[in-house]
């Protein structure tokens, strides 16, 4: 069970990293996810059925997602449509595009070679894990290097303070479009991998992916905290795997697959609340120690040595002030 | 720099024509709603003028974006949080400010030699920032953030430095420190500066030129000797007209 959620989690990891880029770096909840995920899947499966190799098809799935993200980015920045609405518009539009790409609502693969078939003939779960590690590794390495360049710094600055970034010569619109583009490219890459793993592309496979993505981002951040970009990216992989594991456990408890969506939503609510509650408890505990020391008449020095309690902050707002 | 007549529902800047000479340090004063900030925002490109022209070194930049204009000008905002990126470290903020071109270059930004340079830069502030290069800016105090903003704005040696009431949100002492720092940097780097202020004393003490904006027009423009002769009573009196 753990092994299979490990493999599945690794295939979902690009999606979580994609959501992380828009949600955490750019500070935008991007609903394009729900459209670009099946777009990647549809593109890959259709190309493979039409005789393209799995490599080309997967790459084109990524490019397809990039296009979707680019459209949302332009709607958001150039046409000044609020980001949430821009995402919804692209997502809705992509539904039709996906239907056209696939021709019908569900397209199964026949005998085509998927990416895992290029690996040595190990067990399927091992193949999935190895493929997941390779692809996630490439993604993390590329993003890590990107965030070390001036381009990556500009991207982070734009998400953090748009006014300041523009005043320092950064083309903020361009940066936001760029962020949407790579984010959705990664999300579509995930869609492409999942479709190959499942053996089919389905028009409805994008439903709920944004919730999965957000929940995984938050789960990852609960377990792995840090400011270093490598740690943060790794946290996303951890989040993706743990989230799959949670779902597998829920399935094991006898929940039917139809209930998975509501479970996803509940898990998201829980992981949003956990850090808030944890901070509240911590604050209360620190306060108690502080107050008891005050009443004991302990003088300044000791009181000063105690860390000031941290104030509770919503996890959705991140650590921003 | 010229702003011939702008047209708008609420006519803010009307027939404003201002020529800023190289090396000028202009204090801009005026009552609330007079259009001082509008003037600065129009120059910086945050607001676009409906008509007229803004010439930067003989180039009309009226249609250009904020980021394009930032190649020649820098800005310090009133709110200390506006001028710095809170999530990024002190060093990262300085890297951003150092160059306003090549912002999407694929070169590594974290070079070893830079750190010593940044430490040298931060030392004169006397705020201990030189040892906190890795600290996220959001953990700094308002005064520290504003001093950093100022340093960042002058780091790229802009042709024009815009200060929008940059000491208004600070306590009296920090405000004075930041003002002294401003004067020192501007004089050392010989920066052309426009500074909005509500403090008459600052407006008189600093700079070689003073303009008063009232009802969207420049009603007073004095420099050099004439500015020296002004006193704050006289200036406050002019607000009423």
C-alpha cells in the first residue's frame, strides 16, 4: 500500500509543484489546473494513438499545459480579469478543447508503449516509482537552478511585491504569465503521466485536481518546513506522496471511489485548520509560561529569555504580514 | 520635463510644466489632494497621463511602462513595506535593486564577491543590517526597511530619484536619521531628486529647490538664494491662497 502510494504520489508530484508555483510563489489560486491536467492527458494519449512515441507525446502534453497557462496569464495581466475568474474561463474553455482533442469523453490506450515500458521489465509499481523519481528529479533540478538565477529571483519578487518589482525594472506582467505557463505545464505533465499509468484519458479526470494540489501543498508544508527553495520543492513531493497515502488509507477503510472527492475536500479543510490550531495552542502554552513566570516574580532577565509567542496566522495567507 | 495640460474628469494636473535640471534636489510641498503624489506617480509611470509629454534625457517616455522607466528612475514609497520584498532576504532585495536591466537573465545571482560589497554598503546605516544579509526583510523594523528601501533606490545610480513622503510613517528620530541618510547619499552620488514632504522644516532644510503644488498646478518654484530666504511661517501662509 505504501509502495503504491509512493509511485502514484511521485506521478502527482509535478502537479503539486505546479500548484506551488502559482499558489505560493505568485500568490494566486489558479483554477486552470482543472483544465490543464486533462489537457495534458488528452494530448498525450491522442498523440500516442496516432503513432507518436511516448516521449514526444509526454513532452507535447507539457507544452499543451504551458499554452493553457499562458492563456490564463494573458487574461489575468493584459485583460485585467481577476485571476480566479481568468482560471475559471480557461478551465471551461479547455473542456471543449479536450473533447476535440480526444474526440470522445474517454480514450483508452491500446497496445502503445507508455514511458514505463522503456524501463527494464521490473514490477509495475517499481517501474512507476523509478519513472516518478526520474521525472520529479528533473523537474526539481530544473526549477532549483531556475530559482537560483536572476529570472527566478524576479519571479519570486513579483509574487511577493508587485509594485516594488516594477519599480526595480521587472516586467511583472511577463513574470506572472511565465509563472502561469510553467505551472500549468507541470500540471499537464502530471496529467500525461497519470493517463499513461491508468491507460486512458478521461474528460472528467481534472475534476478536483486543484483541491488535491492545494491539499498536497499544505500537507507538504506541515511536514517539511524551510525557506530554502530546494526544501520547499522537496516538501511538495513529500506532500504529494503523503496525500496519496491518506487517500489509500481512506480507500482501505472501505470508502467507495465515488466518495474520494468529498474526502479530498475534507482533507483540505483539515490541513488548513491544523496549522492554525497548532499555532493557537503554541501561543497559549507560551503565554501560560510567560504569565506564570511573571506571577512568580521572576525578574526581567528570565522573562526576556522566553521567546515571544507567535501570533496565529491563517495558513492560506502564508507567512506574509 | 514637461507636462502640458492633462485632461480628466477630475482634472488633477493642469498645465504642469516642470523642468528638472541635472543635480537638482527638489522638495515638493502642497496640501492634501493637491496632486503632489499624482505628479510623482505620473513621472514614475504608475499613473498614465492623458495628454502631454514626459521627457527623460530627451526621450519621451509618456507611453512607457513603470519597469521601462525604472532604468532611469528609482522610487521610495511612503509605506516601508512597499519598497522592499518582505519574503526575500536583505541580500536578495539588494540584488534586485542593483540592476534594473537584465531582470530575466539566466545568470546566477548569488555571487560570493557581492556579499562583501553589500556589507560595505550596509555598514554606514549603523543598524546592524550588514550582519543580517540572510534575514527576510519582513522581520526588520519599519525604519530599517525604509533605510534599506532608500539604499536600494540609490544603488542603481538613477538619473532621477523620487521620494514620496518617505519619512512620514516613521517615528521622529528614525525619520530624522533616514532624512540625514537621504541627504548624505543624494549629495555623495549627486542624484537628481524630487522629494514630497509635509514637513516644512525638511522642505526648507534639504535641497536646492522647492516647488509648491496647489490644485494641480505648480504655484511656487524657488531655488538657490530665494529658497534660503523662505521660512516655514511664510510657506504655511501660502497654503491658504
